[in-house]
């Protein structure tokens, strides 16, 4: 793991690890994510985590959270399905529904 700089003043330049979830919010040995001690002491920690969670890696973290909630019984099947569907839409962008994709394939096969 790369050595992370100790940040003490908010006006300082953002560190290279800024927003990289695998560095600033890695998966622990127990299967849960955590912030390393060096990140907890960083003045950029809140913006850094928010930035990381907005990206593609953040969608993976949200998906992990949904799966853990379902496995622990906090949410039911329908809510899990709905949340995972919403995450997939965010991953693939607007207009990327399964039915739309299937219809497009059928049209391709039927066209001369």
C-alpha cells in the first residue's frame, strides 16, 4: 500500500490518493470497508470519500451495502432487486433497460 501523506491544513494540495476508494476505503479482512488511520487524520477525508463514492467504484460499494442488508434481513427481496436495478441503471446510463436491449436484438434479427 502506498504511503499516504499526513495532511494538516485544508489549503494544502490534495494527495494523489484523493478519491481512490481502494486506497482510502479498502476492504478489510472481515469483509467490511474501513478508512486507514492516515486517512482519518487527513483534512480532505470527507471530500475524498464523497468523491470516491460518486464514481464507478462507489457504485460497487453501494451494491455491497445492498447485498449485506439483504443477507442480514434488513431489506427484502423486492427492495434488494429495486436497489440493484437502480445501481445497474447508474452504471449503464439512461435508457439501458433489459427489455429495451432485448427489443433491439429482436429488431436486428428481423430486419432484412
